[in-house]
C-alpha cells in the first residue's frame, strides 16, 4: 500500500535545509572533481531514502520502525507515534518521527532529528 505524505512545518523546514546543503556540496565536489560524497550529501540521500521507504512500506525492515512514546500523536492522543531509522551505528544518527494520518493512506512526518 502506498501512502501520501503530510509534513509538519518544522520537519519540512529541516528537510528543506538539508537539501540545498547537499546540492551545494555536490556542485562544489563536481567542480573540484572530487569523487567521494560529503557528509551533507550522504545525510540528505539517507533521509530521502527513509522518507521514500515510509511511503512505500512503513514496516520495511531497514527502517527498524517502532512505536515511540515521548512525542504525542498530533491527531489522536491515544494512537502511537513511530520512530524510523535514517542511520544506524553512527554517533548522532538521524531518525524520522512519524504517525499515520490525518486521513487514511497518509503518513505525517513530525520530525527529522539527530538522535542524542
């Protein structure tokens, strides 16, 4: 089942901050003819992949999705929020916090943050 995305304002802002950093880094790297992608490029690529997998299958094994209780669901207080892994085995690894809704076949991205 495919889900459409709804973005929390702050989550969308964070996503939109990551994207130009990655694009600028890519341009700079191409200009200087360096081969290895930078941290900014890799992070955006990983976040974009995580969001894509969420829309295709929120239970994809690579996301390691599980309920997260420290953030309340913005639509229904009695329903779960979820945490999906963007990165693993990395200090300050990024996570995407999300929930189902507000409508059927929708997922709301609530936050994209570095794990403490």
